[in-house]
């Protein structure tokens, strides 16, 4: 089995384990035509701090003319989270920090 790990803040992150865990999650935030506003980013960060692993749904109205993978990376950067997975219109993010 191939193990893929990333290091964030001196912490090892097991991406395959997080992908497995994310399979049972429902998308809790949908990003639509208004895009990545400050309030959407704040809500994503708030949910990440509460749950540490969340699933987002990118609606077609938001993605019009945008690359899905680049958009997923942008969301992870803006929220200071780890991009675990992007499949189709679904993005999984992980918050590796404790006490934030």
C-alpha cells in the first residue's frame, strides 16, 4: 500500500486515512454564484476549527470558467487548511492545528 503523508507545522498528516474518513461526511458548505466571499471563507474556517475535516460542494455557477483543481487549492490557501482531496465538484479540507 502506498502511504502518502504531508507535514504541516511539524505534524505528519496521513492523507489516505483522511480520505477514508471523509467518505462518510456530508457536504456542509456549498459555494455558489457569489463565490469565495469573506463570509464564506470565515464559515469554512469556523467549520474546520469545529470539525477539523469537512467536505465542500462547488456549484457550477461558481466554477464557470474556472479550473476545479486550482480552485480547490485556492480555497485551501485562503483558509490555511490542507487540501485532502478534490473529486469532481467536491473538495475535502483538513485543519491540522490544535487550539486555534
